[in-house]
């Protein structure tokens, strides 16, 4: 009888697409796996998933931490109800729960943010006082740093829900991750793409990771073939920044690393005040082997040079 490999994920359309991508990659990397085991996708509803009672609430009002999107999935992993979990890495807390580990990071998709406008094609074209819908304090802070005249309002829900709310006139524009829109095949709705010089992405945005029980060497071995080394280096550095600044949904922060040559990378990161009145952006570079240490040092420098009230939450 075939054994079952259970792959846990959130139940949103995007999350299910991402889980199916990992399933396909596993079968491609291990052609005989499909004959030996069924890889079953197990949707799990998390605290952070959109519900009617949350429709007008920011993440910070719901507890404001990345565990909102992973807690129930990680509990299922620890109790053995699933064997691995697929995550958008930007949703994964920078400090892993005891007994769990990220076994692989696959090749990263476009990490940038997309501008989706109802009355304009670019951020610059938005009229004075226009309304931008987003629940991300990172996006809000960077928007207001450039355009303090804009009015930012909460816009919750999955990608399709937010696009529908935009069509219904609840905002003049919104910002969404390019990678998510591409995976959902709605990239045609993008009005323009914001360069990272204008809008620094969330740490690990665009990257998928698979979480496992830390002692599960069999599953770790299966996933090793899916690892994209360059993406893994960059995600490691970005997550180290967030760990050092103790970043959560309370802290408007971003980090973005790129490979600059064989075994070398550079990283930019920022910490801001939610109203855009204070924004510190720093950079670092070094050897890929030192990605975690370099990211952590950059995060500590950001924390040390930023106003203390930014971290008060």
C-alpha cells in the first residue's frame, strides 16, 4: 500500500497554488515518488486568514505577528497530522518554533510590490488626497514618506478580494506582491511595478519555503533537491535582519538581498515610523556564507540608529 505524504498549507487560492507547485517540484525531482507515495495537500485555516469579523481590522489589531498565518499549520506539523508545510516565507516568523525547521527555499519569484490603480497607473499619477488601501504598515510607511498627502485605509482579504474591493471603489489604489499576482494569473491587473528603490519589499517576499519537523531526516532528504541556493542565501540574510530588529507586523520594516557575484551578496533594509515621518534605510554586503551574521548585524544597526518609539509596540 502506498504511504501518504501530507503537505499542509493555508486554504486560500494562492496558498493552494503554491502547495501544488511544491508537490509538482517534488514529483519532478523524485520521479518514482508518485509510485511509492500519495502527496496529499491538506488545507488548514489559520488565525490570520480573512474572516468577516476581521474585514476592517489591520493585522496589528489582531495581534500583529507573523504567527497569525502559521500557528495552526505548525501545530499540525508538531503533532504529526502533516509531514511538511508550505509557506510564503514572508509570513514565517524570523524565530522558528522549537522542533521545527525550514528545510528548503525554492527559487524566488519577483519580490517587488505592484501598484494597482483605479484612477491612476502609477503612484506619481495619484491625485492629491487619494486613498490607498493596504493593511501593511511597511507599505503604508514608505507610501507616506513619499506622498504624505495620501490617505491610507485598511484593505484586508486575499488578492481577489482586495482587487474586488478596489473595483467597488473602496480605495483609489492598492499595493500587492507581484509574485502572488503572477501565481494567481492576474498579473495583467498590475498598473505598474514599484522599483525596490521606491518600495523596499518585505523580508523574503516572493519566496516559498517548506517547513518540517527538525528531526525528520527522510522528509529533509526529499526536499533537498528543491533548494535554490541563491534564493536561500538572500532569504537567510533578510530574515536575520528581521530577527535582529525583532520585526513583526507591528514594525514597518523591509529587507531585500541580491547576489552580486559568485559567493557574494548585498542587502538593503529599512525601519520606519508608520506615518512615514521617520525612515532609516541602510545596506551591507559580504560573503554568502556569512549571510545570517551580516543580516543580523545590519538589523542591529537599524535598531540602534532608529527612534526607540518605532519599536514600542
